[in-house]
């Protein structure tokens, strides 16, 4: 053996010994992710969270474990986006209406544009996000988006006319808040998580939101009247911390990415079904009266909303393709509604 070959053999032997003596790396355990949500566990944002967790854990064959935190136990309603960016939670579910100035493009879905139900709203929102990829989400990975069903007035006293709603303390946030103001209500803003107490204490006389909360948050015990306006949806996003996202195995990323649109549609459909159930439950269990506004009166209500979209376009045209966004929401609504 030449010295050169001798040296190579020695190096090889050392490497071989090293390989034999080095313990095989322990099979990496599942990545554990925290998922924060602001309202109580029985509400729809938390129901969709549990569904997403179950699907992701199943579809990734145990490579990820998700620990869910409903009820604001990890992050509150208005801290959600910044909390996820800062890594206080890996994943968070937020209602974009609670920060109207922050999510301009996606909050345009809560203009009074006639989105008829939550399934349609969720698909419209998802496609709109996908098309514009708004800068507001540049620091996070968006996992899914969805909307509520259209908002209706739940109140202690019956609301049949614009005269009945004038000066009434009603709770709403974001786009829905502007609508209440246009109808002359005294709009009070707060997240849904603060609303049960405000209703109980009489700080507000009613709520403008989707009707599943009549059952999930037991508003039917206090609000014995529902005025059907079916006006506007609230948009939500589920976002993930970017570093945590980047650290996930590619196969896991693929599962989550593929689930984005499916989860939007699932949540919308769940919401629509659940609203129907909550309406029947409210009538049967709490004798809630459902009021349809007369067509003549409805004309007056709608006329008050007409300027809102035009004003939004005028306000945002400098910074965003505002007109195209509104056109897209209308077109997508037509395409997804059935
Ligand atoms: N409508 C928005 C969002 C919303 C509707 N139902 C729930 C239930 C739990 C939390 C938020 C929401 C709102 O009124 O805040």
C-alpha cells in the first residue's frame, strides 16, 4: 500500500467507526403548534379551528400536533395579528372587522354588496385574497379565510322601521358598524367576546351580527326580537407565524396549503347550516319573534346604504385599485352563489 492509499484507508476506517458509534438521530417528534382564538369554544370560529386541527393532524400522519386555545386564553381579539407576528401564538384566528383600517382589501367584503350567505362569502373572500395578496398579510402565512352569514338585528325591543332603530344602542364592528350608523342607530363597537356581558348589563340593547350567536352565546335569552336585514358579512382570517411556517416540513406545508380553500368552504357551509338551526332553536326554545321588514320600508333602509360603497371607493382609490376590488367582489359573488 502506498502511503497515500494507507492514509485514505485510515480516514475511511475512522469515518466508518464514527458512523457505527454515532447513535441514529432520534426520530423527530411531531412539531407542536399553538393555535389561539378569541371567542368561547362553542362559537363557529372555534368549531372551524377544531375541524382544521383534526384534518391537519390526520392528513400529516402525526407529523404535527396542534394545541388549541379558545376563549382568548392565549391571545385576545385585537392582539391576534400582532401576537402571531411576534410568535406569542403560532397560529391565530382574527376577525378583520375589529381592525377596519388595517385590512382594507379584505374588509371590502363587508361593504353592502349583497353577499347572500357564508359559503359564498367565504369563497369570495378567499379568491379576493388570492388575487390581491394584500400587503397587510406580508408578515404571516395565511392558512384560510372565511366569513359569517349576513348580519341581522337581534334586540330587546322590536325593530320594524327606521324610527324604531333611531338612537338604539346596538353593537357592531367594522363594515357593519357603518351600516348601523347609516340607519341611525347608536353604534357601539366591541369584539364579540365582550358582547355577552355588555348585553347582560344593558350597555347595549342589541347586536348586529350573524344569527348563530342567538344559540351559541345564548343571546336568545335576552334578545327576543330579530329583524331580518341580511345585510353584510364579517370577514375572518387564520394566520401563522412566518418563522414557524418556514420551519415546517414541505409535506406538512403542502397539507396546510391545500386545505386553505377547502376549509373556507367548509366553514361557510357549517355557518349557514348552523344559522338555520339557531333560528329554529330560538323560536322553539325562547319564543323569539322574527320580523320581516315590509318591502316599502326596506326600500328606505337600502337607500341609506347606497352611498357607502361609492364613498369607500372614493376614500381608497388613491392607494388601492378600489373600483376593481368592488367589481371583483360583485363578480365573485355571482360566480359562487348558488
Ligand atoms: N359578526 C362578527 C363576527 C362573529 C359572528 N359570530 C361570531 C361568533 C364569535 C366571534 C365572532 C363572531 C361579530 O359580530 O363580531
